[in-house]
């Protein structure tokens, strides 16, 4: 048997869902008569007042603070660790604790983790989605639990989203490499999630705009996204008869695999998406497109608390623009021989 929803309460009372939310959360701006109708409808439907209402009343009385839930994908990824740190900082300033969960990019484990967080009656959810369908969250949203998707959209449900402009970041990387004389630019692409799909789209768009096309032979789309698989893909690219003079990587793990394949070589330019610890301390410091996970987590948490504070605008997408950080690896110019080879027509002696 499904639990009664806020929508059912609103229909029975003959009011809007915002009015029901104000009554449930103990807010003012509701007349005594309307409040009585809503409370009667709550009693008639058996609607359960959720933790948002209880925690917010506790905040006002000083009795309780409440928790928010944060569901991450891969906890070994430094990017998501930085997101979590930013969320915790915002929550702490508001007197909230953060309950962390991880699903390791497994949709079934993710659903179980979400159910676990809701079972703890968290006041709101921040989710880095790894699944493809979030319609199961609709009843919880209707009950008044705010949900914010972080880094990727959540398909199947209307909720706030805070994402990076991934395509723009990839375009920055390509334009930067082209500005240093590169036209044969390879790409090592992590498995097809929303973020890497957008990054590949930006790469291809920029290659078409800057050099005419992106050579499919220079693009390696991986199946698992591990460092070891990225290293194998990089070795394949570097062993080509006419290898790329520069390589763009879509994640930090892809960059690490490429660097392992390169070893001591200093003749291939590298620009990677996502920064990682000690990238600036490498023998050739790494040029990156930095996605700013701190801003991502901060804005996501602030959006959640804005919902707690009564913000009732329709769900919106907020976009964080990445920045290019030149450090050295992306500023390596192609050799004269490689430039000459790129200029020769296919089938000429240099390409035979």
C-alpha cells in the first residue's frame, strides 16, 4: 500500500501544494480556516509529516538540527571527495549534519542507499546520480523532501540540478592545444555517462570548428574507465604510424593512465579534464580543465537550504563553468616533423 502524498492532501483540502507545505512545516502566511482544512485533510488521509517539517520546527525551537543525505558515486575519486567537503561545510554552518552514502556507480546499490537515507528521515537529499530513472523519488518529492542532483541530471523527475558546463570545458582544452600548433589531437574517453558524453561532444565540436574534423581513429572510448584501461588505450594511440601530437582526457583517471603510458616522454602535449592532487608537482606540471568541485558542492547545498527556507520557484539547473589551468603539459608544441607529416596528403610517402 502506497503512503498518502502531499498532492492528495492538497486535493482533499481544496488548496495548493505550497499551502500544504506551509502548514506541514509550521510556517505562517496561512489563515486559521485554511490551516484547519489542511489539518483535517492530513488526518483523513493519514499523511505522514516528514522529517523536513520536524527538523525545521526543531531548528526554530532549538531542540534539534536534523540531517541531510549526500549520495556519491565513487568515493575514491578526489573530485567527489571535494564535493562532499564543500557540502559538509555549508551544512555545518546551518547546524545540519551530513549523512554520507556511496553506491560506486551501481544503480541497484544506489536505490538501496537512497532508501536507507530516506529511512533515516533526512531532511533533504543531494544525489550524484549513477542511474537512469529517478521516478521512484516523485512520491518523496511530493511529500516535501527537497532533492538536488549534483554533477549530472536525474532523469525522470523534476528537481534542482547543479552541473558543470562539461562541453565548454572540453572546447577550452581543444582551443588551447590548437593555439600551440596541434591539429592531430587524440582523446581518451571514460565510459559514457552524462558528463563524459558532454565532454566528448565539446571535443568534437571544437575539433570541427578549429581544424575541420575529429579523426575517429584518435578517439578511444573505454568500457570501464580504469587507470589500467586508459594506459592500454594511450599506448595504442602512441604506437600508431601517425600518432597524435596532443591528447585530451575526460577524467583524472584517464589522465593518470595516459601519463603512465608516456613515461619519460616529453613530446606529447596533454590537457586533462579534472584536477587531482599533486598534478602541479609532476616533472611536467599538468595542464587541466578544473571543474571546481568546491563550487559544485557549495551551490548544491545552498540550493537545498534555499528550499528549506521556503524558496518555491520551479526546479532549475545551475551551471558551473570550469576553468583552464595552464601548467606546462598542454603548452608543449608539436615537433617540426609531426607538423610536416600532418600537412602531407594521405597516401604520400610519409604516410605509407
